[in-house]
């Protein structure tokens, strides 16, 4: 029997948080049983109930000697609606009968025994699912005594995503009348939408009254957090001017909170890239997300159609170049055959040849600069001899001067990343890492390494200025074709630095020799190969939730390199940073 598509959607939603299907399945079963298979209560707010239930259960399992169910029944009845009710202090429940229902807006703090307290000190129940199923039925009048009030008269109608700020209707006074019953909130909202939102077109047609009120809660919370943050910055000062990713802290309590961001790209990529810190202890990274390389200051990157020769493009092509009987001019760089398959993967032979160059560079061609830009940046007056640069295989993609379509199979890297990725906090002490949320085939394009385009002199000066900064995003030298250019001027000897401005590749960790990604130089906009794109492809099949790693090509024994090598903790059996015992003792 085919799987229920609603179950598949629920699994997909929690996979974006890095939660496996096996962990979600038992929680989902409990919710379906509790709600009598009412999917609407589980699916709303992007499966918020399911997410809360999962993390509640996870926290309960970690508690010492205590076990509390994440979702409970109320007097043996299963909840059919998801309204919040608010308990009031007895003295606050006596009100005059001429009061009108009023909106309450207040921030919420955590109380004891799983309750919340609003800004007035009123206790609010924490769980969304402890209400009896008849709370909305108009036929069932609430029995209220005008002298001794026992019913609950606050109904939450909207809240921020985590319940920090809520809007409530207070109908204590109305409940004192015998002719008043709790109406159906959904019907009221629809009526308000028709009267104000649809009739007067005050907001977009697809919006709802609840969304409007929830947005008010979010704005209220954001303003309060910003005021508090500004006070903290004024007191202690701020040491960075780089943007800090907006944090979404999800927590039952501060100790067991976790951080989740739905998209760190600010909408600049084809797909969202989420960030997850299950411990909630790590400071969110300070950087500005950019999907493409950007010149920092002095780098010479000349992009123009005039620089592309007629024989260096395929102006006569149309549609998909990979469908041609004979490869066009753009395939000349890769031996007259395209590097890509019609499925958008690297060809097996091309990938194998490039992996051999990476694994055994001594068996392949090196070039030695007459005056090496790397050595010159360290000592301009007396530069050391060049240590050599490996001649790399390039991929050349079609571009603007070509006649083919954007969907052409030889335009893989320039179309941008399309894999579902997530930045996550690793458990091995390596800091942030990147994993795929889906299986990736061998030869699949994952992303390019994007950052600021710097000259080697600019990078060296930046390194000296930040020598006391522990932030470590290893830069990439664009030296794949330095040997063909003779003596390179400083503005032509380039590198990429993603420390302050970069894309998701800045989070991909290093692994010696047996990493699952391999980098390729890709020519797109310009034939001047002192600048190119650095694209990362899988060199084997990668399972979902497996960390993506990449060999930076670091020589850990080169102590004179302008960028100080970090202490490698990749865990590979082929780690190049393993020191003999005697050498470790002398450090």
C-alpha cells in the first residue's frame, strides 16, 4: 500500500530540522491517536505541534528519574480544538457586568510546573492540548456563578511562534451573563476577514485575520528583544560590525533550548538553507551571506563579452548543447567531451582523473612561478622560491555569448545550488558543519565556494590585522592556472575569503584525503583564468544527514604559509596532521 502523503510531508518538514524519520514516527503516532487522526491540528503552523512534541519528549528522556508525557489528555477527553485558556487569580475574576471583551497583549515568562506567567503575573497553561473537546460548542453553556467565578475567561487568539507574546480575549464580564456562551473563534475570524480584509482590501487577499494578529505578536516580541539587546550593547559595547544571523531560540526552558533558522541565505539561493544547534549553546555565526563572489577592492576581474573569442563560445548552438551529435566549442577544454552527463552529474572518467590528481599530486604536473605571488606577499624584498602549483583540470561552461538556453546541460554551476543543505553544530568539537538533507549521487554539484575576491597582498594584510582573532574560515588561493600567466601582478594573483562575506561553503569542514567532496575550477564569465569559480562536487554517494567534508589541500608542515594552519581534528585515518609521539611531546 502506498504511504500516506500526509505522513511523507510531516517527515519532510522535520527532516529540514535534521530529525530522522525513525525519531518522528513514534511521536506522530501518539499525536494521531490523541487527536483522533485530525491532521489539521498537526499540520498547522508548519507542524509546530509535532516539532514541540518531539523536543518535549527528547527533553523528558534526558530528565533524571522523571518522565513527563509531552502531550496529555484532559479528564480522559481528547482535544479537538487548539485554543489556549488562561487561568486568573481569584481576586481578578470578579468584574463588573458592563465590561466589554478586551484584548490583552503581554510578554510571557516561564513559570513552575510547566506553566507560563504573563506580564501581570497571571498563570497560563503551557500545553496547547489540554482543553476539553467541547470548548467551542455553542450549545454547552459554561456554568458561571456571578459571585464566585470558577470558569476561565481568557482565550488566546494569536501568539508569536514560540508563545513568548500572546493576544487574548478577556470575556470575564460577558460570562457573568446567563445568555452568553463561548462562540466559535474560527467563525468570528472568517467574519472579520470578510468585513475588513476582503471588503476594504486592507491587506493581501491570501492573508487572514489570525496571520495579522500573529504578525503583531512577532513585531511586539522583536521590538522587545531589540530594546533589550540595544541596552546590552550600550553597556558592554560591540566588538563586531558583521551581521549576526537572526536567532530563533526554541525552548521549553533556557537550559535545554535549541536554535533553528529556516533560511540563512536571506532568500538569495534557489533553495532554503537552514541552521540547527540542538544544544543551544553556540553563538550564531557573524557573517553576511552572499551567493556569488564579490570583489573586495583591488582584484582585477575583467568580465566582458569582447574578451570571449568566437572560438571560445558556441554562438550557433540552441537549446541543450549536450543533446548535439558532436560536442560544441565549449567542450574543447575537457578534451572534446563535456564534463557533465545529461542528468547534471560529472562524468565518471573525468571525476576519476581529477581525484587521482588530488590524491597523488606528486604524479602530476606542477608549475613553478618565476616570482611566486604567495612568497612575494610574505616578503616583497626577498621572496622565497616557489613551492609549486598543481596544474588542474578546468570545466568550461557555456555563458552569455553562447546561443544555448539557460537550461543547457553545460550550465550546471552558474544555475546555483539546488541541494537541500543544513548548517548544524557538530558533536566532534569541529564547530559548525554542513550536511545534506537528502541522498546525493556521485558527481553531484553541491555548491561553489563564494566569498570576497582578494589579492594575495590584501589577504596577507587582513591576516596580520586579525592574527588575534580565533575565527577560522580558511581562504582559497585561485592558483589552478598560475603557470600559464608568466609573472603575475598582485591584482591578478587572487584568492577567495568567506570570513566576513560568504555562502554556505564557508561552513564545510576540512577532512584529509577521504573527504566526500572535491573542488573543481570552473570557467564561466571570463577566459582569464587567474579568476574562476571553485565548485564542490560529491566524489561518491552521500547519504542524507551525512556531514559534507572537503580537503582544503593544506600542508600542515608549511609553517611559513601566510595563513596559519589549524590543528586538524578531521578524524580521518589518512590525516596529514598526525605528529609522531616525540614531536607532540616537544610542542
